[in-house]
C-alpha cells in the first residue's frame, strides 16, 4: 500500500513535469492525454487506498525521508492516509481527472495548451501534499503550493484585459491573480503564527503529537492557536472579509474555476478546521465564531448572487455561500457533516462550472446571462447537466445536496442556534432562486443571443461524456451518507441528532424544501419565459447595493489600495529617488570619477611611477608619525 501512496501523490507531479517539457512547443494533444491518464492513475490509487482504509479501518503512515532535523526540531517528510485525507484525495483526484479531460477540449485552440496542463497538474500535486501530509509544516508547504499555482492559473491569460465586468472593467486576469495571491499571503501570516504557537508550546508539528499534547496547554494558548489557524482558513476559503478574490478569480480559464472552486483550493480552509478538530473542539468560543461567520457568509454571498449577471461569478458566489455552510457545520462540531458536504458539493459545483464553460465556449466567451436565452435547443446535454447540478445545489431530493446541506441546517437546530438555523433556511431558498434564475435565463425563453450575431454550438462529445461521472455523483452521492458516516466517524468525533431533533426531522426537512421549491417557482415565474427587466427594481438602492457587492470592493479600493499606492508613489519619488538612488548614484559617480582621475597615473613611464612611489612613502611616514604622536 505504501507504493500506492507514492503513486497517488507523485503521478500529478510527473504529469506537470512531462507537460513542462513541451511548455514552449506548439500545442500537442498528446500532452493533455498523457496528463489526463496520469491523473486517472492517481485517482485509481486514491480510490484503492480509500477502499483499503474502509475495509481495515487502519490508517497508512509513510515516512519518505527526514526533512528537517535541527536541535530539538524534527520534521519528517511523511504522509498520512486516513479517513479524512483519503476522502479528500478521492474527491480531489476524481474532479481533477474530469477537469483535465475537459481541458483537452476547452483549451483546444489555446497556443499555451501545453503550459496550461503543466500548471494544472502542479496545482493538483500541491493539493495532494496539503491533504496527505502528517504534519503542519508539510500542510503549509502544500498550502503555499496551491497559492502559487492558483496565481499562475488565474493569471494564465495575463495578456487579456477583462471585458466581462461592467462595474469595473479595469480588472484583468493578472490583476485578479495578484489579488488572490496577496489576500492569501495576508491570511497565511495568521496561519504561520498559529503553527509557531503550537510548536513553541508542544515542541512538535506532527499531528498526533500536537493533538495529544493539547490537554496540557492553557485555554489562552489554545484559543490563540485556533484563531490564528482559522485566519489562514479564512483566506484560503475566502471568508469575509477576505472574500473578494474568489469571484475576481473567474478571470482564469473555466477549468481553473472548476478545479479551484469545487474541490481543491477553496476547500483547504474547511479541511484545516476538520483536520485540527481536536484543537477547535477544545475552543468553543472560536468554534461558535466559525459557525456564526460561516452562516453570515452563506447568506451574504447568496444575496449577491441574486442579481449578478455574470454566469461564472454567480456560481462563484454560490461556492462562497456553500463554504459558509461547511464552516457552519464544522463550527457546530459536526465535522463529518462538513466533510460530507465538501465532497458532495465538489461534484455538482464542478459540473456547474464546466457546464458554464460549455456555455462560454458556445457563446464566444460571452458570460452575461441577459444576452443568452433559449440555448437548450442547441445545447441539450449541457442544459441537462446544469439542471441536475442546480437541483443538487438547491437541495432538492433525492440529489446529493439535499442530504448534505439539510444535515447542516438540521445541526444548527439541534444545537439550539435558532438564529443560525433561520438564516441557513432562508439562504436555502435564495440558493434555489439564483441557481434557477441562471438556468432559465441561459437556456429558456427567447433567444436573445441572436441580437449579437452569436451562433452557439454544443461542446465536443468526449467532453460531454467526461462530465457524466460528475452528473452521476451529483445525483447519487447522497445515498452513501450512512456509509460515509460510519467510515469517517472512526476518526472524527461522532455527531448525532438529539431525540427531539430526530422526531422533528421530517418537519425540519419539509420547511427547507418549501423554501427551496419556493425559490425555484419564483425564478420560473420571473424568468422561464424570457427576460423581464424591472427598471424600477434595478434602479433601486437594494439592487444596486447587491450588484456592487455591498460596495466592499470599492471600500477596499478607497481605504487600502489607493492610500497604499499614494504612499508608495510618495516613498518612491521622495525616498527612493531623492535619497536612496541619489546616495547610491553619488557614490558610484565619485568612484567613477576617482577611477577616471587615477587612471592617468598609469602612463607606463618608469620615472613617473618612482615619483608616485615617493609620494606614497612620504604619506605613509606622515601617517605613522601622527599615529605615534597620538598614541
């Protein structure tokens, strides 16, 4: 089994290095095929490992080599395959394999086709290091790896200006990549502080040693470590107020959006909280803060999706909202439910993003849903896929989202957090509304795209076939909830509903379902027959507030970006140019002129050299006499 661990981990790295060999070459289809095959091998190895852990209940611990051994600090380069990590491995590799196959068709005409696959596979490798590491240091290496790779992938089309965002057309792929990178570096400082706190007080970064030592630490140390680690999770999973990068990251190619926002980077923060559950379980105040913030973000992001016109950004806001649900579950102590929703969400959200990629490809990169409509005639399979994914996202039974999301809402009720429960229920209705708003405006009603001279067409058949596993799992994953519970609760804390909640389960589920169906019905009445714009509503304060994301990006621009740029310009003009550069340039000019002047001493005349030697001797004698007198 140790060999399979290495296969699962290093197959994506080999894929990345192989594609990099052809990075400067013209497009080669076989590069995408080989990369996809290697990702498929990694997926098979992960699934076999998952079956082994399920059958035996025993984790697999592999120490590849000593990594850092210095004084009392010992950190091996080791990997842990247990119930949590193998779940993440299976989800990451399955979605990544589909995304790689999809990218062969989607990036078909891109001149940097080979380079794209190198970046994509490197991203998967970094994520595998993150989830498989047996210590916080290895986790951080993978954490930073996905950060670098996301910067490369979001800014992949760095030469293109953005034309899709009317309220801020200045945003470009390179700008979005820098935003994501910088925001995450700010949060990662918090995570580093948390890791330092744990090492300083425990003397180790190995998971098992750290978690075993937690009962010996004071409450203040535990709280500080938990808060610091969660700051890192907030950045990676785009929780308020570090959320703005996630929707702007849509400037990258659609396969990148599917990979980053469905199964990998943005779920890393949730994974960290689940992995460090012994720490968060011992800090109830921090855990409640996580649950409250997650609930707020779920509602906050859903509200902005209600009015957005950009197909990919609507799905991105949906991702942000569902991450809020996951954090709500983890903060309430239902870690296994959070992990279950993470996996289920990955399948239908990846399907939504890739379906949006099909639409974007058909619409010649147009993403404004107000310019679409009637596409189901030309894109029947994409319509079915996105419809299924939207039903799962809305939590309609018996699809996957019904089982995972409703369990989170039921957890809030079970914990007596009725305010959180009510907000999550309302958010479920909003989720259903914006999900089907985009479906109806994209695929139903009048064919508005004809006004813009667009001739849509369906994606390649092999791409549509590649999406079928995601569609199947979006439908069927929920039926494995019981088996998944038995599997992961061998490691994660058991969480069961109270007898009172159990008796009310049907009523609680019916309430959520009423809100979800109500949202779909409302979206149908408003948008299924075509675009009916209400100028009075669109000119209203609330609509503008939501369309401008509560003016938070504008606020950040005014209070952070512009002052920082102003200070930078001031420092550059008055300190860098006038002081630093002037000093350095002055020294350089002095040395140059001195050298230019002394060069004239080199005449080649022996008599001249003897004169200079005599002058030098006299100077040395003077210096020696002065030293003797002063000494």
